[in-house]
C-alpha cells in the first residue's frame, strides 16, 4: 500500500481553521471572523454568524500597530527621531504633569515630570499615559478634571496628566493617540490621510479607514454588549458617515479581517508589500520587533470599568514585553505561539498575532463588549491553538 503524501502545512492550517469554525459552538458570540496568513498569502479567511468575511469591524486598539508602523516609516525617512522629546513635534506634550497623590478632598496633586516623553516611550507605553477603564487613579483624575471620555475622540479627552515619570513603568494608555498627533505635527496632514497614502494604499487595504462612508457603514458589523446574565444586547450603530474630530491613532480605525491580514503580512515579509514595494527597511523591522522594555514588563490589566473590560492578561505566568508594535511573549505560549512572537487586541474583542519564526500570522474578531470577555478570549485562543496544532502536525486537543 502506498504511503500517503504528507499534507502541506498551509493546507493543514486552512483545513483546521475551517474545521474550527464549523465545529466550535460560537452561539454565545455575535458572529466570528477568522484569518491566517503566511508571508506569501492569506491561507484562511472564514466567518460564522452575523459577521461576514467582508464585514467592517471597529478595530479599537488594533489601530495602534498601524499608527506605530507609520511612525517607523517617518523614522526611516529621518523625519522623526524616536528618542527626541515628542514635544518637538507635538507642543502640547510640553505641558504635562504627573500625578503625585490626592488631597483629602480628592483634588489631584500634580508635579512636573522628570522628563518629556519620547516617541519611543509613546510607542512602548512607557510614557506615563493611562486609560481610565484600566486605572482607578486615572479615573479619579478624569473626574476631577472633568475630562471627556476617551471615546469622544477629541484631543481634550486624552488629558495631560501622567501616572508616573516617563520611562519608569509600563502602563497601557492613550500613548498611540498622542503618537498620531506627533505624526500630524511632522506631516502637516491628518493622520488618516498620511496613513492612506503611505500605508493603506500600498498594502491594498481599501476597507480600512477612520471615517466610514455609506457603503462601509452598510457592511459594518453590529456591536454587542454581554449582559450580567450572559445574554447579548445589540448596541446602536450609526447610520450616517463618520466625521471624527481627530483621527485617533490608538483606537479609531475600522477595517476587515482581510485587510488586517494584509497589514500583518507586511511584518512577516520584513517590511515589503505583496507587490514587493518596500515600506520599511529590513533593519528597522528587526529593531522594531525586538522587546523594548528591558527590566520593565507588561502587567495584567485590571478591569476598572466592567462595562468596557474585564480583568485581562495574555498567557499568565509567561514573561511579556513590548516591542515598537505590540506585546511580545518571552517564552512559548500555551497556544503554540513561539517565543519572540508579538500580538495584541482591540476593545471589542479583536485579536491578532505575528509569529516570525513560524512564518504565520492570524486574526480573530467579533464585536462585543466588555473586552476580555471570557467566551471570546477562550475562542480566540482556541482558534490560535488549532492553527498551531495544524502547523506542527499535532492531533487536535493535544
């Protein structure tokens, strides 16, 4: 009897990803869309439920990786010094203060920072900015200073109070929104316009935008909220084209998973597009994808606002850093993700990862609050594990 020909890894991955979608019970989620890419091509794109493969999703913090890439392009051009005070490009960063506790009446005590944050610190979340829904002290600051909610998408909503001196800690926050303003200060154009010209158009990411038109709105997946009893509630979806006051570099993009895979492939390809156009120097890619934190480490995110987020941590017990794009895992992850890979997520439970050593990248998305919803996170990690089992030729469930 003839020996069966081994199935190519890409075929195994595609089959396993399709099987995962078919066999996994996703009924507790408002639709799921999944994708996997190699450096050469998308090998899987699928969906179940109300979300289609071409549905437009709110990316939220997945936006940060694209804004960081644009900053690195400007650094490649010599227009941006990552280690210079970022206030050289965005003067509002010269007026920062640092929280130094609270008076008895709740008034924040503020002092001058030891230094002005650099763009590198903005990209690595070591500049001192926070999010109110992950930091109780910053929640008190926003209330005391009557700051708009960050969802308002205004410069005022970003605040100018740091939680610590730049470079002394890692804290996830509005850093990339400020990086977007740094980019605008250098280029003299809105972030979305520069991103379209320099990144989205060369990559063929035609469904990615800060401002959806009527056609994109018609394909936009409905956001849902998980209620305390576990059921889902559909949230209101805008019916008019978007008109953001500010293109928020940390949260503002809408896109499809197919477009996200095109972006992830740029990094798998060492800075080149599918057509061979160089958008980043290979040495920039190598430097940018190395962990930047040194002795600092990424920490768990406490869910201060349960409507927006649960407590969140990727791969508890594994050391995690941050490169200039996303979180790095410093050891192999339980899903199979190799040490030195990097990835992150968006608030409505959209997740991605890039694994240069294995030559694959993947994305999993739904549209659901709060972030780190246990059902969504289990499903996202389960999908990732199925991909790696196929890559390694391991039987499912091993």
